[in-house]
């Protein structure tokens, strides 16, 4: 009984108090230089790796079209903040921000072709809105973090 009481007490304390490792911050700030259009940029700070894409008007129009090659076109089973529940999966149409980790095996993302990235250890592919492209297996769209830009898009703040 004593062992059960100690275990229960541990679970309650662990649940109510947020014990974050010292290497995890409440927010991460990335100072951005000149970001090229339609090219993925990977930002890294500590163990946080972020994918950033600055989208041209042409790419925005292309992503906004209905597509048949998406696994979850409406992002109904994906993880994103409320403001990213749209076809472009972003707060501002010009910028896409996601965690730079695939959702198939959890490996880092790399550039696949002109308008897609892929998971480095699998065939999982995503468009520049982070939507999973059809494949032999099922996996979710890329996870979108809680983020903000400053007024001129020169600083990105991510709240993991």
C-alpha cells in the first residue's frame, strides 16, 4: 500500500508541476536575414529545428488549389494552432513555419524537389504547406508550432 501511495503521489506531483529540462526554453527567437522565395530554410536553436518557407504569390496560388495527391487535405487529423487551420496552414500566407521533423519515422526533413520536402529516413513527402503527399503508408501533416513574427518579419518567435 505504501508503494502504491508513493507512486500515486509521484504521478500527481509530476502532472501538476512542469519539470522542464533546463535545455528547453519557453520560447525561441530566430533573427532572420534575407529569406529566398520558395526555398526551405532550416533554423536550429538547441534541440529545436524549424522549417521556414517564404512563399511567392505563384506558390500560394498553387497551394491554394484543390489537390488530389494529399493524404489529409483539410488537415483534420493534424496538429496545428487554430490560426493555421486553413489550406495554407499558416498565420500569414507568405510564410510557412513547421517543426522540421517528419511524421512518418520522426527523422529530419530535407529538400525533395522544387516544391516539396521529404523525411530523410523514409519516403514521406510534404508540400510547402506541410501537407503529407500520398504514399504507400499513412502519416500526418507536419506539426505547426505556436509562433509569431514581428511587424517586418525579421524575427520569428516559436513557443514549443
